[in-house]
């Protein structure tokens, strides 16, 4: 009798492993907004001329975090 009970309990345990698990993950919108002081940035890309260029920008998080 104990063997039948053990087999029954083990079979229920195994059946529980095959039940589907439903998960719902809500995706939050992620985004950033970049605003720079100057609308036109001039960068010289000639290989022999490397003049430094400084630009100030503000990055704003538009997402939920």
C-alpha cells in the first residue's frame, strides 16, 4: 500500500512540473532626448587637422525609469 501511495504522490509531482507557467511582463517605454546648445556643429574631419570642438548637450530620460 505504501508503494502505491508513493507512486501516486510522485506522479502528481511530475505532473505539476508539466503545467504551463504564465508570466506577463509589461514592457516600459524607454527613451532619451538629446538637446544641444548649438543647432549646427562644425567638425573638421581632415586627417591632418584635429581642432578640438566643444559642444554642451543635455540628455533627458523620457522613459519610465
